[in-house]
């Protein structure tokens, strides 16, 4: 009897483990893949399955049995367990990635937001000496964007401050229209007279623009398209890209480096060159970076050869190099190691894990510093990604974003349903001070 129970237990355990293995493999298998022309279609199957494609049935047994993509388009692969039970459909998108010029140039990023973004809470001291925060008490959060006040469309922080003071002096209740992520919310509150400033205020720091130093990742001269940063520009505590009403990039020169240390990220110290060199208009602020049109190409780059762009599944752990500026405007190449490659299947900001191995760069900067965001990563002569974030506790290491994701956002790939990751590190360092209202 005991022996029979033991056999039943082991049989149940085997079937449960097999089911788990099957389900886990099915979950890991992406619903969409992108490959280049001339590349062989291949799925990492964790279970025996026949494939039904538009070209008919076949049972792949070896790598050579998988079909080769001969032209751009889409191939629908329908997986059937043991050839009978439908389990999943995988859409393979066949593309011809454009060849691009890798960047590395230091750029100044000037971004103007739509409305006034909440970047902090500022205490209001009343006539009796009490400290209050009317907007926070009404429910406004860091990263919210004030787009309207009492029916007036807000286009600048100065305009918002003027309207708040004017409505307060008239004894009016404020009706704020606020964008929070994709939601449009409404708040009602009364401004309070601040004895320190002599104005009516609601207890916020707001800003209508951001500026900082970053790095150009790539550009395509014939279409004048560029991509930079590799992550979004955010304001305050927002988890969404800052709403964009306009912006531009200009060439910059690096005058110094604040060395990075454990627990304290370093930073490039740069100046904008508004009257010379590269100029571009920012059209998109996305989780993969900023993208737009170059009005003036970088100087002295007409002779540079374009390089192919690697898709995410073509990137491998191992030696690579990073292009960036650490002094003046000179782009230099530095040795790095790609420690991990994590093809994206859900919203996370982890595509590549990088380590700086170049002894000279480590001595000069301590590793990855602010301002290196967007520095292109090359491997085997192809653009594979861009530096995006630093590990605060280990400045020699950080994250990178796949070049494939950046090209998709720039419009150089046809758009599919590929999921997007969240960025994890702070965006540009803002210059100047927010307005207190």
C-alpha cells in the first residue's frame, strides 16, 4: 500500500514538474520577435511542438530546419503541442534595419514642457506664522502638470504664478486642471496669502522647462533623424515622460568631470554651444530617449561610415566599447564589458548590464557619470545600445538600452506591439531654480 502511494506521489510530482516546465517555457516565449532579412527564424521551444506557418507545416529538428527570412514582412507561427493542441501564436517581424552614424557627441538638451510641472512642495507662511501646504492638502503630487487654472490654459510657470496671485486677491477659489500620467484631473483649492513673499500662493515649486547635458546616440544624415539619452526626461517624482511642448539639442563642450564614488554618482560639467555645431529639434520624449530632427549636422562627420544596428537577440555578453566625450568636444572610445543581456518581455528598465573596464576612464570618472546617458555601445562593429543608468553603489557598472528599442521609437522601424521598459535612474540634471507658487 505504501509502495503504491509512493509511486503515485512520484508520478504526480513528475506530471506537476512537466506542466510547470511547459507553462514556464510558454510564458517566456515572446508573442512577437524581430529578425533581419537573411536571418534564420528560430524559437527557443521548451516543449515538443509542430509549427504551422503560412508556408505550411514542418517539424523543426535542427537549426538548419528553421526557415530563413528572405524579405521584409511578417510571418505568423502557430504552435501546436504535439501537432494537435493550439498553445500560442508568435508573430515574427522581418526588417532591414537602417545603417546609422554612431554618436558620442556631448549635447545640451533644452526641453520645454506643456504646462507647469510640480517639482516640489514649498511652505506658505500665513499672516499668523502658521506653515501650510494648500496644494498638497488638496491632493496634488510631485510630477503632476498644471495645464489650466480657472479656464485659462497654462503655458509657463510665470503665467501660473500670476493667475494664482490674481485669483487669490479677488477671493476666488482656484480650479486646477492637472495631468497625471494619462489622466486629466480637477482640483479645487483656495490660495493663501504668504507674508514672506507678499503674494497669494498654493505651496508648490513649479517649472516649465528642463536643461542638462547628455550624449547623442545616433543619427541618420539622409533623413536627419537623431536619438539621444536612452531614457526619458522626467520632472519631480514623475514616473512618466515630461509632457513636451518644444525643445532642442545643441552641441556642448565638457569642461570637467565630477568623479563618481560609491553612493554618489559623478557628473559631466559642460557648457552649451548655441551659436555653432549641431542643432536639432526634439519631437519625442519617451522611455527610450529623446528623438527628433537635426537642423544642422555635427561638424566634420561627413566622412564617417555608417554602422549596422544589432537587434536585441543578436547582442551577446562580452567585450564592447563605448563612445563618449570626457574633455572638450573630442569623442573617445573606451573598453567596456556587457555582463548580461536581458531581452525585454515586460516593462522593466533592464536591457543590458554593463561594466566599465577601461582603466583610463575609471581613473578619470570613476565609471559611469551623469551626462554619459546616450553614449553609444558598439560590439562587433554594430550599434547595440546606449548607456542609460549607473549603479549608485557601484559606479563602474550600470544599465543600457537596446539600440533596437531606440530605433523603433525614432520611427526608423515600423511600429509593432513590442512592450516598453521603465527607466530606473534619474534623468537630466536640471539647471536653475523652479518657481515658487
